[in-house]
C-alpha cells in the first residue's frame, strides 16, 4: 500500500517581488530536515507566487469607474476592489446577496476574480491570480529540479468555494510535471464492472491535501511537500484540463 506524507515548508520569509521562490523553498526544506526528493509534489499558494512575480495591486492607486462604483454599492464592497475585480475578469457570472462571481481572464469561475486580500502585506494591497499559473508552475519546477537535482511536480494552488457545498477547498490553478486529470474510464472496478464516468482531479485532491498543513490564517506556511503519491508524469499536461467548458456546466 502506498503511503502519502505531507510536510509543511516552514521558515520562509515574507516573499517579495523578484525573490527566487524555488531557491527559497529548497533551502527551507533542507533546513527543516525534509530536503526535496524525487517524486515530491510541491504545492505553493498563488499568493506567494503573485508576490514573487510582482502581480499585486495597491488599491490606493486605483481610480474606480462609475460602473465599478455602482456595482460596489450593490455588493457592499470597496469600489477600488470592484474595479480591480472587473479588470481581471472576462465576464460577470452572477451578483447576488453581496457575492460577486466572475469568469477570470484565465477561464476560472470564482469569487472576486480570485483576488486575495489575505496574507498580503499592506492593508490596501491585493494579490491577483498569476497571469498564467501553468507557466508559473513550470518555471518554478524547472528551477527546483535544477537546484535540488531531483525530479518533482509543482502545483500553484488557491482556495475556492464549490456549488451546493459549504466551506472552501484548495484547488490547482497551475500544474507542471504530471497529469492533473486521471482518466479511469474503461477500467474495471472491484466487481468487474466497466467504469464509464470516473475521472479524478488528482491535482485538486493533492492541493486540498496540502492545504491541511498550509492553513489559511496566521500560520505563515505558503508551501507544502506531498511525498509518496505515485502521480502519472507528463511534461505537457496542464491545469487547463481541469476547467469545465461552459457548455458542459450545469450550474451557470
């Protein structure tokens, strides 16, 4: 039986624009006694990726439009934040009960275009989603592999809500080094029946598992190592596979 272990990567400083995130992760993992190994999955929150890439906005610099101001009044939000949400979206999916659901430029349907105000230094600074989370994951993975001399996979994660379910879970915004969607269709179950539907979003499951040690409040742990999971390797697959096409969606 496979054993999966999850290690928080502690001791990382506050990440700033231009920081070599991969190097800092390798050094912190080594220092805490869990150096990176072959087959590890490194799960990194999108907020620290955004900070390292400089993909943040200070709301003090934002001049909201009349439309953003009007929307802010209906949703009880800061009009400057609404302006940034609108800039980062392709469309507004729904505004109801003070909630703001959009489709982001990256194709995700989520609250507030994925913009995060938590775990970002500065009371008026917000973190945007990476412009291309898959590319971010690939760049970090290439540097991790070079520094550690190990072959790892990388997930850039974020916390999302789910239709008809309370609470939030971590999902994979970007992936590199493995197949994020495991297709089990055509295989036999325990009793010999052919599976016709099952596709497992292993990238989301790994991201959620990592969140159990990353946390969301004052823990200050933005990275986790998932060790022992035998993922299907791939140099070409990305997290874009996990986005359901609008014509296949039952909720919007």
